[in-house]
């Protein structure tokens, strides 16, 4: 049994970092007004947002730094010293459980000369000792050892040189998110109406979820927004891009049933840029037989309501703005780590219900691996599309031709069944909302610019 | 000193592969004592403070006859205290230990034969 980590005891405010007379000249961080690059009302997008280096730098500062970003699952931290290293935007971070069992996150960069202080993917430790000159930090981020300490001046105080801490770390039903923004709304508030849809995956029976050991990581050519946007808004590609995979999964000798191909469904459009699409046909469940047979649909209906069971629980796709996505029925949970405008790293976990017997967990793991693992029959199609789009986008003429996001323009409404604004299953509505949010963050000074 | 030694812990207090610290007030030694339990179940005692920087060897990693400092990974022989891996260059002080009836007895400043 895994205990739920405490979520108290973190800094709550940015780590002070003495800068003396240093001050960065503003020419180093030029700001581009992106008003002319996104037409969220009209459904048009300038392709430069996928290729330009200055825009990419500004994204790291104004989209990633102030937003809640997915870090890890609580199941990855069972005892003090358990750690997992990941990224927030391009910033390397260590997520760990401290001696008081609080999950905390630190910038994985030594305060001395900047090397990473933890170079393993995951494990258990007592300290984070830099392999360059040996500065060592404890689980609370304090600098506890400095070789040749006598060589430093009197005013050198180790209390000033601890690890830079991520000031806010919170979890929603086992999914841990962090933000550098000390004034961000709570995670729950930032998820807003999206939490109702997420809980269709995370709250089947009250016992919670856990992750299958290990994280799959792979590199793709492609801007991180191509995949984040697709998971928010794009069921449209399924029958075309995944035709061969759908044929493969259909009963032998038959093509997929009509109701599988021509699906009715809804797409949730969140004002904070999140999105989720799902078919609503009751026969749409699309998973491993062992999982399907084990699952207690009546109990789920009682707990989650019919609308959620016949939609966001049984199928679909979703993105939590900016770069966390999931597929509820596969238990695939992933982050699109940005690696420059042209590249991303996909980090993917398999989520299972804690209440599942081992053989059902195993069936879920294999099903997710076959479909949406690094070489899954669906995943490979998606990666191919994103890389294809990216590969040609540097051409001068290519780059200057606007892209179309006009499907379902004006279709967002309250439908009385699914909460918040929803559109059709086939629609670009959540994509337009994603880029509206992106544009707004890109044009808004972040907390550190306001405080300056 | 010889005789029966000082009772410092119950064997079960020390998980295999880990260590505990015994205060110098109890042992009468110049430094606190790290009681270290190897992965074969045997128990050993060294001065607790690493000879390199200020770190507790009792918080280190104990494995196959060695303890590795938790801070900079200096390695010492559990039996003799001999330094076996940089960055430490000075040996740790070893003390004899006996286990009788599930109790651990320390013989400060005696070496194991
Ligand atoms: S860079 Fe970490 S100790 Fe020098
Ligand atoms: Fe797809």
C-alpha cells in the first residue's frame, strides 16, 4: 500500500538567489507581440509559431514558466529519498520525497558551476551530490557539504546556496504538477472544468491509480504544440491516419463496424486551453478484453454518472494545457517535453487502477504498449504526421502560408449533458482555445517581469 | 579495555545494508560510532564522521564488506576502516563488535582480530 505523500512543507515562494551587481540587459530577452500570429476567432494560424527560435525562447519564459506542468505520479514516491528526474519546459528538475514525506521539486542544477546534481533517471538517495566538485545537498535542498569550505570568504553562507526549489507542487488524484509561478491559482483552480473529465480516468472506484514501473521516452522531430494540440482537439485524423490500425483491430475478415467509424461524440473546450474529445456511442469502449471483462460498469455509472461512462471514460483524447496529455482507455499519460522549436521528447507512463488484479494490470500494460507505446500501431502514425508537418515547415513559402482551424467554428455550446462548453467530436474548437490561451500567455508579462 | 563490552543496540534495530549512530556519550569515544550492518547480516563499527568531509557514515550505503559515504562516495572497509575509494585519503577508526543473543556489544578502540 502506498501512502499518499504530504503536500505541505514546500517553500511557497521563489528561492532567493544572490545576484550582487549582476543584472541581465533587456536586449537578451526581446519580446515579440504574437497578436498577428494567431486568429483564434477566425481559425487561422501562422506557421512561424512552430519554427521560430525567438518565439520558442519566449514560450519557455511566458508559457512554461508560469503554468502548472506535470511532474510525476505520487506512486513513484514511497519513502524518503525516492526521486525522479524530469523537465519543466527545458529546465531539469528533481522530484523527491523529503524526510517529512513531502514531495518537493528542485532545479537539477548545482549552485556552484551549474552541473546537474542528480544524473540518474530515478532511484533512492540520501543526498544529491554534484559530481563536478562535490557540493552536496540534502533532501530538503540545503547545501550540506562544500569541499575546501575554508577557501571561501566569511560572507559565504551555505544557507544562500541551496538548490532552487519549485515553489508550488500540488497533486490532483495522484498526478503531481509543479509551477515556478508563486502567484499561480491552485492546481485545482487551474484545471477548472477539466477536472470533471480527468476524473473519468482517475476516479473509477475510490482506490486511485498507480503507474506501471518505468517511463517510455522517445524523441520526435516536431514542435511540442503539434502533439499537445492534437490530443486536445483532433479526433478528425483517426479514421484516415489510423486506418491500418483500425483494420487490424477489427474482427477477422470484417472492416470496422460503422458505428466505430462514424462516431457521434463531443469535444470539451476549456477556457484555460485544455481540451478533451470523446465518442459517446455506448459500444465505443475500445480496450483489452481482460480489462473490459473485469471492469464494473454499473459501479462506475453510480460513481461517475452515465454521461462520463458513455464518453470520457470509455474512449477519447485529452490535453491539460500546455503539454500534458492522456488517453483514458489506454491509461496512457504523457508529457511533450520541448527540445527546441523543431524537436520534442515524449515521456509516457501507463496508468492502471490500483484495484485491478495483477493479470488485468498486465493486460492494460500490453494493450497500451501495442497501441500507444513508442512503436504502438497508433502512436507510430501520429509521430509520422507531426514529424512530416515539421520537416517541411522551414521552407520560406511553406512557412508563410496560414493553416486552417475552422472546423466547428461557432459550434461551442452548453449541451445539458457534458459540463462546460462542448463542440462536436470532429471540431477544431479546443484547438482554437488552446492557441487563444497560448497567445494570451505569450503577450502577458509573467510574474517575474511584473516584480522586477 | 576488554570484558563484556558496552551494549549499544539490539541487532534488529539495524536493517541490513544500513547503519545507525551511537552517541559518544554512550561509547566514551572521541567521535560518535556508526554501527553498520552488512548485507550478510554481520555488524561492524567505525567512527561515524567521514575522514573526508563532515558526513555521517551511518547514513551511507553498506554493501559487501564496505561502507560508502552518502555525500562524496568515499569507500571504507567495514572490518579495518581502511579507505578504499577517493576522495577520502585517511582511514576511518574501526572498533570491535560482538553480537550475543541478538544484542550488539561494542569494544571501543579494540580492533577486530
Ligand atoms: S558544479 Fe557542482 S560542485 Fe562545482
Ligand atoms: Fe492519433
